[in-house]
C-alpha cells in the first residue's frame, strides 16, 4: 500500500523528495526536469485520496481551532475563498547539495542555498501565490471543520482515524480511505498532545498571544485565519478570484524566512512584505478542488429529483417559512423561490436565473418583530449570509467594492466581494433623508448593478474591472424601493406575530440539502409547453400594455424555480399555472390601497 511506503500526512516532504530521487535515477547530469513539472509526487497524493475513502479525514484541518496543534511540514487542508491573486514567485526548484546530488525545494518556502550562488547547479522554477480567507459571511453551522477539530480534543481518531463519518466530503473530485496512518509518527504525537493535560510551548505561545521567541513561534491571527496558498502545475483558468476551494498541501513555517520578512522595509511594494510568515501561514498546495454550497452541508441526506421525499421536504420548508413570516403564505412562496434562485447562465448583460426580492410595507413595529426572525431563518438555511444596513452615513463612508492598494500591492476587500451563493439582506428601512456624497452615489450604483446584472465593479484606481457575481439579494423596505429595483416587489402582510417554533435538526438538515441540491438543477421547457407559455404571455400583454420584456423574463424565471422546487427538470402545465396564479396574487396585493 502507498501509505506503508510513505507517511504522506506526517512527512509529506519525505515522500516528495523520495519520488524525485527515483524520477532522476539514471538520468544525465543535470536531470531532465523541465520547469518543475510534476514527476509523480502529486499523483502519489492524489491516488492516496482516491484509493482510500477516509483518507481525507486523516488530514488535519488548518483553521483557527486546530492551529495550535499543527506542526510545520505536515499535510493539512484549508477551505477558503480566493480574496487576492498575488502573481508569481520564482524560487530555486532544484540544486546540487554538498555531496553533489541533485535535490528539490518544491513545496518548501526557501531554497536552503543563497541566491547569489545560482549557477549551472541550480534551476529556477515558478509558482503562483493566492491570498485566501475564510468565506465571507460563513455561518457557524457550516463550519463543520471547526466542529470536527474541536472534537479531537477528547477523541483524536476524529482527526486521524476511521471512526468519523465524512459528512463534508460527499461528491469529492478526489475521494479518499483510511487505514495506513494509524501507527504513523505524526499520529502518535498528535494523540500524545491531545490527551496531555499540559499544552506544549508552541500552543501556549499562540493561545496566550505572546511569543517570547518570535523567530521560533508564529503568531497568526487565529480569529480570522487567512492563508497564503502557493500553487504548482495548475493552469491559471482553474483558479479565479472569489472562488471557494479546498486546498490539501504542506503547512510550512521557516523561522529564518520569518525573521527576514519581519525586518523588511514596510515601503516595499512586494505584497509578501505585508503578509509575513509570522502572521499568515503558508500552505504549499498539492491537490485542490473547487467547492460548491453542498460541500458545506453536514447532512448526509441525498435528495433525488422527482422523488417522493422532495414533496414532503418542500411542504415542511414552506410551512417553516410561512410561520417565520407571520402566516403570510404568499410571502413564503416567493421567499422559497428567492432562496432557490441563482445565476445559471448569462445572455449578454442579462444574468438568467436571479430573483431578487423586495418585501415592502415594513414599519418599525413589523421590523422589530420580523426583521431579526427573517435574518435568523435565512442564516439557518444558507451557508453564507451578509446583512447590510442602508443608511446615509454608511453609504457615504463605506467602501463596498474591493479596491487595489498600490502601496501594498494588495486588493483590499469590500462587503461586495462575495463568493457565489451568498445571501445578502439589505435593510432599507433605516434610510433617512440626507445628502449623498460621491462615495455614497458610487455605492448605490454598485448595489443597483449587483441587483440588475449580478456584477460588481472592482476599483483599480486607474480603471474599473467588472467581476461577475451570484448573490441572492433580499431588500426590506417601507415602500417599494426606487433606488434598488428588485426583480419581485411584494407587500409584506403578516397575519399574526407568530411564535418561535422548535426546529428539528433532521428537518433543518433536509431543508439545507433541498435548497443546495435543487438550486443548481438543470431545467428545460419542451416545444409543446413553449407554445402554451407564449400564448399566455401574449394574452397577458393584450390585457396589460405595461408588461414588458423584464416581466416576461421574470415569469420564465419563476416558472423554472417553481419546477425546481418540486424536483422537476421540465416545466409542466400545472407548475406554469401556479406561476401565473402567484403573479396574479402578487399584483392584486400590490394594487391594494395602503
């Protein structure tokens, strides 16, 4: 077995260097390794994850909870959003050691030889640098990694062993098994550290926030653990800004490099000067995969389209939303469609699939009763949520879009730098009469563009860069918002204050899985159904000349979402009639006197 030959978790660099030596064995001097391309080490780790279903659970998690227990030069995994792309870094990839043998520095921070000695005995290779952060707005229940690591303090097998169910690893690109590291040196050390009532010096320094010897111990900001990820042998098109990834790689901390970086001139334009190793951990990525919302669910439940289970889950979720919204059944119906919406394609400037929602008629009283209730309900259903109070002061002072800081050569994040699938609630009820300055006007324009086309303009000072987004936007307002035009505006008419209902955890997991699964369901309309839809839209246009293309687009989006809510992949006449009835009730309520 692979695991018996190499300790891939406890000593990954040993495996990298051993495979390097085997790859160049018998080759001419210098060996024919071009530009640092993989010689089999990456495949070794990937095969380990594929062959062993529980292998991923053996790899410690790099997060704010596990950080004090992790050792440098061991294999870890990290989940985060790519917040900034710092360009490429050149390093000494291979060189001859003192004994005349070729050795590699791949997946390490430093070359171990001075750059001044570059000669025919060295080779310069290149790697990409990504600055990653925890996913903005990630809710506590979605932090399954933190939960699993916390449990290791009483039972270390959940970190390295075979007992913990792999709830967060369904549908992996690299699947992973679990048998070969039970007796590894790193696992034994971890067990000893976890069961010992005394903390190691490494743990004490981090937890107390003091580092008596800053050259030896990192002092990371564990409250919001960002990570500098170094990428090898990967096309640039595979990793994009704001994408969420899981990286499996080697955690490094080199005291010499930390000391050098910490004494650098702060005016240097190199972004790494402002990300010293003593503040931001380095992870040399070996394997990575892009994550979707489903990857942040802890439920093992699988919902198949058109199954009998879907209808029951839909009904229970709709009942929950109705209760949250004070028995306003119509608002609950639209809230369900809103939570299922998302950009599934783009046609020119149109983001097809979005369905922003504006709930109107909020007074101070109804906001007090229902505002927080809606916020908490969405937080319990969606992994990533953000709330934005819309006030004159906030608009005039906040920088909502990311902006490039050329002094540090870094992209400074803003509230609108969001990963796909994030839910954004905008509270417009706090907006009072006042004057917007140039910053406020620009911020309103950014929000309007996000609503209309699901795009955000990033500020690079000398130019704007348009970045695609996919955020579900909910607006709470007194009257219909004129500054933030949503796809659907619906007066909120709660029938009763409602009561806080007990939420069964199994039902909650099913609702989360339902929303994540059917949000990305493929959908189509057959030719016969297209004719019925066209005839109905033409008739609607005849009876109301105010209807335009945006209204027709919204109805088609609603039709898709209604079908998806039942787990259907093709529109039926029943679901189309349901859409038309929802629209009739919405227009009827909107036209009622206040």
